[in-house]
C-alpha cells in the first residue's frame, strides 16, 4: 500500500509544519464553518503525518 508521505525526515518535517500552520489558520476562524472544516482536515492530516514522521529513520 502506498503511503501519502515522503521518505526522509527533512521533507517530512516540512510537510508536518505546513499542515500545522494551515490548522492554526483554521483555528483562527473557528467561528466560521469553513474555518472549522480547514482546522479539522488539517488537524487530521497533521496527526497522520506526525505518525509517519515518527517511523522514519533518517
């Protein structure tokens, strides 16, 4: 099964930090339905990418 992630820690940390910034932007506008959706999706992607990042060796 193909993973939706990269194979090195440098690019993995970039992906993870980008997803966290997008999640923070959604949390800023949590009062709006689009902000809630952005925060939810980016939060879920962040959790998935964090779990993939922890499995990388180098």
